[in-house]
């Protein structure tokens, strides 16, 4: 590989890195909300898979059924993560980036 090709490759890598950083920054600003148990538990997550909020209907807490509450929270969080990964994967495709196995990509 000659110097020019190497230099071009380095520039492309830097440009790609910049696009990825911008995409990650934008993803952190986007949120996804999911729910479980007919809305008894809802979760808000951002594109960086950070849980921002968990909301519980007071009735589910009053029921005292801790096991069911745990299951609903788990289901809502997992669904939010799945949707967030799918959102980021779609954005990566828009940048021309498809990396198998990364962020839920195929």
C-alpha cells in the first residue's frame, strides 16, 4: 500500500469516527418509552441504552405482588433496550455502517 492510499484510508477512518461520534451524541438525545402490564410499568431509555426513568402505577405497588412487579420492570426495560438498539442500528445503516452483531445489527 503506498503512502497516498494509506493517507486516504486514514482520512476516511477519521471521517467515519467523526460521523460515529456525532451519531452517538444524537442518539443520547433521543428517547424511547415502553411499557408492560398494560401500562402498569413504563420505562424511558435513550439511544445510549441509559435508563432515564421508570414509572410505576401506584396500583401495582399497592398489590404487594413483588414478583409480578419485578417481572414487569424487567420486561419493560428489556423491550426499551431492544427498541433503542434497533433505532441506533437504523441510524448506522443511514450512515452506511452495518456491523453484524453490533447494537442489535444482523
